[in-house]
C-alpha cells in the first residue's frame, strides 16, 4: 500500500450549516481521508453559522482517527478578523494552517501549516517559513511539476498538492456575488449560498471562464491530477489535497485512494470522476507548466 496520505481542504462555499455538518460527519465515518482542514477561509461573515456545530464536527473527525487542522482566513481586513485569528493561534492545543502572512506572524515559533493562499514559489521562501515553525506546506495552485520537484528536494517539511477541485485563484476585498445581485457587501443577504459550487462566469463571447464564490475567484474547471499521483510520490510529495465540491466526496476520496494504492488505473478513475462532476471539465495545465485551463487528458489538448 502507498505511504501517501489524502487530505480534505476547507469547504470554500457557503453551504447550509446542516449540510456542512453532515458532510463532515460522513467524511469522518466513510472516507479514506487522513487529514481534514476546517474553518472559514473566504468570508468571516459566514463563520458564526458554523461555530455552534464545530465542536461536534471536530469530535466526530478525531474519533474516526482523522487529523484536524484549523485554517485561517485568506484575507484579513478588519480588527475583528485579526482578533479572531489571534484567538485561534493562541490556542496551543490546535494545529493551524496559515492562509495570510499575519497569521504566520502569530504562529511564529510553534509548529503550523502553510496554506495554498501564501506565495511559496521558491526554496528561499519555503526555508524561511520553515524556520519560523512551518512543518507542512500546501503549495500554491500555479506551481508547476519541475518547481515542485526542486522544492521537494530542498526542505524537510512535508509538501502537499491540491489534486482535485476548483482551484482558488484570487481573493478580493469586494464581494462579486453581492455585486452581481446589485447588493452591497455589508448587506449581501448571503446570496453566495445559492451557488454551492460557485457562480460560473462567461466571457463576452459566452465562453465559460471562471467561478466566483463571494470574494473569491476560482477556476471554472476542476483540477484533476489523478494520473500524476505516482509521479508526485516519486519526487517526495506524499500528501494529496482534495478540495470539497458539491458532489459525493466520499466516492472521490475512495477513487484517489484506490489509484494511490495501485488498485485502480488512472483512466478508469478519470472516467468515474467525470461522472461524479456532472460534466464539469477537468484541468491540469498549471502542473504541466501551461495555461491552467488546459488538460493533458483531453483529446482536444494541443501539446
């Protein structure tokens, strides 16, 4: 069996609290996941809805043997948000993933994780942050395979790569969802809840382009590196992150586990994943050092 481990990234989307809770309960009980990242990383206005059920979600995950990591906001803009990050990082009993450099400052000197929202593109940055206490890095989505190989050979910290899900491309002070409904951010009415996988955007030529999730910009396509797990393992990257989407993530996790363990071939796994995603196109362009939207597994892909 492979020594690689599967992680579940934080839910980016504004799901109803009951759905959010039950999603994690099922992942705890049924999914072959080793680590779970929890926390609101996109919009602090959503966090109060989940806080009442967070303790029972954590208990359920830990009882199932899952490692639980608390993820911070990706963009901290107010004193209240900074205070919430300080409160989180001051609890030594929690393992925290920093998604904003101010969170790194709060975590200096104690073990912590670095999330994909921080710009870690070279050995100097990686080693500097490791010197501050970072023990695991989820690499930014734009990092290509050759750079991953270089980074994997230069640091003792664990490296993690997003291998499935819509990719987080940017975060903004403005709420695109609210503006699309002629609302202000302060009175958004939580319209982002209407799009459990993000609101899809089109170009002026009516071509699908990106997806919006509140203040967050995501890829329109779903990253899928199911065929690259063996290569990542060989270069020393043994943690693979699945980003939650509004689909059967237990089945997604099982498919990735089977491929990582050599129990399923990548083409068969890709076919199953495509069925689960209801036609959402795949991409792996960033990994191959190309435009992010491209996909090497697509017959229409031009090398």
